[in-house]
């Protein structure tokens, strides 16, 4: 009887251990239907804290150097987020193991966030070390997932492990560089990593490509991340209003800036957001990477809104503020069409999307012209609202004239 009881207890403990600490899900077992959990949303929110830190830094340093620092740091943060998100989508479970690994990443993200305000100077080495440790953790997670791979997945797994580990080593090495050389070095690391990521996806075998299909869950994650980053436009307006005496003109400029941010949301989610790309390697690669400039542009627009509101009473918008805000709007339009080009609707509704893409391109050029003209902040904001409404108005008119184009994308 004691032996039976002992065996039963061991079996219960084994079942509990398996439920709490499961091995990584093997390649090819990615669930097609899954709900985004609160753990993933918490992780996304932690990453957006770093985005906010980078945006706040840019808001106070609207210069070419400040923009370069923002781009390098933001891209590193985005790569880490995309890397961790893709790993969990392909191999993660909702168990204690996932919670522990996410917590470890969040702890490292918190350390990175503390160093971002001075990443281009005194705390650059600390930021590089923290980022290197984060990428080392991600490399270990990919390695653990790759141990049981079937032969058809081994090449892609090795490349992911090697690329992420190399990124960790190179980031650690940048801690030894002079402060003036770190930002260019991080930018180079960003570019090489993204090029390698694109090459892995484009050269994947059919079996590997089948395991990298963008699911509804991943689509929801990217959309939720965009929404959270869009909060930076509200933060920028509130920061600008709270730092200045509020007059009717200042309030008007701030509220118009909010509408500009709303226009960015409208553009993305009306034409591209919430839709999966075609199940093709190039489409998946373009869909994922297209979200990087889109997200960066939204965060930069939020940073420039602080200055736009603060200079509400000036006759002309400061050059850096005008260029970053208007160029950000142009990038939002271009990146949205880049993502839309990966959707099934791009080919199915050619009568809508092809002319819409040309319209967005023309509006993007007009946004750049507006940035060069630098009218008063209120005029600039109203003009941006008008420009961002043109693609939407065109799409509505097109759908009214051709009801067949109203089908969901």
C-alpha cells in the first residue's frame, strides 16, 4: 500500500512539474489559434517604458546627433522585443518557465531603461553591457529550443542562435569604445542584425517557412505594441502643455497635435493593422521589418510634440521640430503601405490599394514639403491633420464608388 501511495505521489509531482516547467515547444508546433496573455502584454509594456525613455531623451535633444542616438537605441530595443516575442510565439508555453524567462528579460530591460537618458554619454558602457546580457539570454533561449530540432529546422535555428549570440558579444565590446563611437557602432550592429534576420527568412526552406507563419496572435501583439507606442503622442502633448503657461493658442496646438497622433493610428489600422500577411517568406519578412520604421516614427512624432506645444506662440515652427514631426508622418504613410503590400487584400483589391499607395506617396512628399516650409505650430498641425485625412477620404470615396472594395482586408 505504501508503495502504491508513493508511486501516486511521484506521478502527481511529475505531472505538476511538467505543467509548471515544460520544455520549449518544438519547431512546427506553433499554435494557429492562441489568445495573447497578460504576461505578454506586461512584457510589451515594459519594453514601451524604454521607448518612452528614448522618446523623452529625443524631446530634449532635437538635433541630428539626438536623432541618431534615438534611432540606434530604439532599434536595439525593438530588435530585442521582436526577438523575444518571436521566440515565445514559436516555442513558449503559459507556464512557470515562461514567467521566469520573461521576468529575467524585464529585469534587464529595466536596467537598460535606467541608462537610456545618458546612453550616448556617461552611461553608454552600462547600457551596452545590459543590452549584451539581454541578447545573451535570448541566445540561450533559442539554443535550448534548438536542441531537439528536427533536421529541417536546424540550419535556421543555428543561424538565429549564432546571430543573437554575436549581437551580444559585439554589444559587450562596444562598452570598451569611446563614447563618441558607440552610437555609430550600435547603428552598425542594428543594420547587420536586421539584414541577417531578413536573409534567414528569405532563404528559409518550405518547412522552415511554414513554421514562421505570422499568426493572429503575433498580429495582435504587433498591433497592441503600436497602440501603446501611440500613447507617446499623448504623453508628448501633455508634457508640452504642463511645461508652459496654458493659453488658448497653446491648448489649441496641443489638441491639434493629439489629432495628428490619432491620424497615425487611423492610417495604420484602417489600411494594414490587424491583418495577417500572405503566407510567403518575403511577405512575412517585409511585414515584420515594416513595423520597425512605423513604430520609430510614431515615437519620434510624440517626442517632437513637446516642442511643438512649447513653441505654440512662435511665428515659425523650429526647424528640428517641423522636420521630425512631418518626416515622421511621411514615414507612417510609407511604412503602412509597405506593410499593406504584404496583405492578401493587396492583390485581391488592386483597384483600391494601388491608387491608395500612390496617394499616400504623394501625401508623404507633401508632408516633407510642409516640414521644409515650417509654418506656425498651429498651421503646421492643422495642415498635417488635413494631409493625413486625404488617404482615408480617398479610400472612403473609392469604396463608395466600388462596393466590392469594401470587403475586409
